[in-house]
C-alpha cells in the first residue's frame, strides 16, 4: 500500500505487505530528515533519519528514500506487522536546526 | 535510561487557573522545545530554547510562557488557560547544531473547561 502523505492521511495495508508512506517537504535548503512513529498515547519516536547527501538509507525493515529534486521523502516498511500501526511523521531540518513536521499519515495494518 | 519526562500526563483545569507542565531531560541536551498536537494540525511548536536562559517563540506562542533556568528543565506555563488551549502537549530535546533526532516526552493531555 502507498500513501501520498498530506493528501491521503490514512493508509490501510494487509499484514505482511509492504507499506510506503510519502511526504513532501517544504524547504529546499533542509539538509536532514527524520521519520517518527507515534503510537496511540505515546510521544513520537525516532525511526530512521537521512542526510541530504544521501538518496537512500536502510534500517531494520525500514528504508527511507530522499528525492531532493522534487522535495520528496518516503518511508518503506517491509512485511508490515500489526505493531507497525501508528501515525508516521516526517520532519525536515533546515539550516538553523528547527524541526518542521509534516501532518502525519495513519498506518492501519489489517490482520 | 535516556529520556524526556513530562508531568502531569493528564490534567483537567478551569479557565483562568494558572498551571505549569514540567519537562526534564537527562541527556544534557542544549535544545528543548514544546509542541502542541491537535487533530488535523499536526505538531506545532510553541516555544523553544537553545540553551540556558535562551528562549524563543515558535509558531504558536500566544498564551504560553516558558523558562530555562537549568539545562535539564523546561517548564511550560499557562498563566490564564482558555478552552482553545485544550490539546496534547509534547516536550522534546536534542543536541543543538548537530543533525540528530529530537527525543520526545510521553505527552500531557490538557483539558481546559
């Protein structure tokens, strides 16, 4: 399943499928990007980050892709599990260091 | 354990009654900030602090105050709360000037009636 972030705030996927969550960022000078996961009743938690000199970074089951040409960031989750159900936020960090958050995408995993 | 601790987690108060939400971090981070989270509006920054005795307004500072007398603490003060300040509040801290992630507290659910 795939979302376009700001335009599709909820993404529903079947357990075991791959998920792609998209984010359009605003500042072409931003040089650091972070994905956060927020579970119900908890604060945002760091998932993965990427610096602007990279196009791709992989973690455990997660991959972040950065396309600076179109100011687009995506988070790919492999073999989505029920525990992945949460709201996912992208954040950009322009020069100056202030985090700018996207609106968030809700990921629902159907068993 | 590295963490950001907010208190209280839940608070119901009446309009006009001053309140303080505390935030403490044990990571020796220079940068601390407060956000409010509202449905459809995402996370909006209220105030931030780059170091002790240095605070600055974020995107939605009206009706809030902060102080940074010590590096580890960054309380959020509502002098005269109003119902439009009913929200979920998060404190966060990070290293300043370095590209590292922000650590968030567990949140404070505030209801002003």
